[in-house]
C-alpha cells in the first residue's frame, strides 16, 4: 500500500470518528485555554496598570467589565456566523482580534485605548473562540455525551488561569506590563497560522453516527428565539447566568490585588489564584458527575453552597492570611467558577432543542456577559467608594444567593 498521499487528497480509509472527536475536543479545549487565560490575565495586570497611570480601581476594572459585556452581547452573532461561515472563519477572526488587541494595548496611553483593545476587541475575540462555537462544534461529535465534553472544555478556563496568570506575573517582572502584552500579542498571531491550516472540513462535518442516524438526531421542537423568550425557563436560566456572574466576577478581577493587600507577595498571590485552574477542573467534573448521581438541582445547589464558603474564607483572609486559609479559598471558590456552566447549557439544550438552539442559547448567555460586566465594574466602584473589600464581598455574596434562587423556585430547572 502506497503511504505517500499527494497534497490535497484524502486517505482512502478515513480516520475513526472517535479519533476525530477527541481531536475536536482537544482543539476546543486549547482554544478555551487561550481565550479565557488571556482574558483572566487582566487580574494580574490590573495593579501595575493602575499604579502606572494613577487611575482608580473602577476605571481600570471598567476594561475587564467591557470585555465581559461585549463577549456576552456578541454570543448570538457568533452562533449565527458559525452557521453561515463555519468554524474556520469564526476561530480565525477570534485569534486575529486577540493578537491585535494585545499589541495595541502594549502601546496604549489613554483609558479609552485600553477599553477599545482589552475591552471591546478581547471580549469579542474570546466570544469567537469560546463556549458558544465550541458547544456547537462539539455537539456534532458527541451527541448524548455533550455535557461531559462541555465540562472538559469549560474546565479550560481553569487551565488558562493556571498557566497564564503566573506566566503574566513572571513576564511583568522581567519585561514590564507593556512587554508582556507585546509577547502575548505576537504569540497569539503566530498561533493563527497553524489554526487556519487545520482540516476544518473534516472537523465541521460531524460524526456519521450522529449526523446520519435518525435515532440520534435532535428532535426539532420548533422553538424560535421569540417563543423561547416567552417561556419562563428562558428567563430563569438568563437570571441564573446574570446573578451568578455578578457574584463571581465582582471578586475574580480583584483577587490578586486583594491577596497582595492582605500581605502575600505578588508572585505568590498570582500563583495561588492561578492554581484555581487545577481545582476548577476537578470541581467542573465533580459537579457534572454528581448531576448523574443525585440529580441536577442538588448538584447545582451544592456548588452554590461551596462558592458561598469560598467568599467567606476570602473575607477571613484579611485577618488570617495563612496558607491553609488561602488554600481553602482557592479550593472552594476557584473550583466552582464556571462549574454550573455545563449543566445550565445542557438544561437549555434539553428544553429548547432544535435548529435555532445556537441562537437561543447564545442569547441566554448574554446574561453571563451582562453579569460579568456589572459585577466586575460594580466591584471596582464599591472598592473605590468604600476603600474596603468588605462591602465588595457582601455584594458578591448577595448576588451568588440570588443566582441560586431559580433552581429553588422554577420547576423546569430541577430535572
């Protein structure tokens, strides 16, 4: 058998769908690591940028808030563009936006320039390589196993935090924050080249057992965006995304600065928060596993309880800055960031299944973008007004409690 395959021709014996599915899963995971890791790296840059320009915390955090807001608002557009142009165009645009944004930020002098680059461009760029396109692509390969696959990809947020937060601090220490952004921008643009060269026609085709077997097809129940918006489950999921994001992201952008103010060295603070990426992977998979054992509602409520414990431990750290208290906070709070995402997505896909699912789910996730923006900006504003983290943590705690209420009150979210 001649193993020399001419360029442009395909193998006569195609790859096994299971292998292609794993390749797609690995690709989505890697893209999520890049997107979320670069986005969350702003928590390390917050303090040096603020000190460099003498800006208030709320002014600097407004950049992070704008990224969250634009990322959420772009989600329906990403889903629609994915359907029309395919994954190659969507992912390539995302990487191009991210790389260009960090290069622009490296030379920024005014707040609006940071808001345009690290806010608008990074937010949209993350959306273009984030959970919405990944969920659509993975759905073509994993079918009934989609929640498990999504849990793996959602955990990439933690992996990105683990890798890029300590790396950001090291780069800042050696090259300054401008040099670090130059490195991030160039590295992202270099990765764009192999990304475009991937076999996207194969990746976007889907598994034959899912695409061609009628028994495995998702039944189209005729949902449209307007009809979905008239259903109480739509707004229950929207509010869960919204309030949970407020609570989690009121805290997340200021964790490193908080730990430094509590007495921890900057690299130790960045590394400790970076290790939330390790525990996030276990938290994500554990909550998804519990979903199959004790049910969705108990699993989600347990995850909220652990998040609340994490916020309380963070509050205590200002008086007891010990290693064990810090470890407890990272485990409790870090392991639950995004842990509810796969279950919320699976719930939406179960209720609103059909051809327009991408648009409906993308619109629901606007709640997450709005909540992230309001939480991070509001958290910075509260810190500036009070010069204390205590009101900020109380604000986050109340929002997390509000986020869990739909799972206590809405029957459609219990199954």
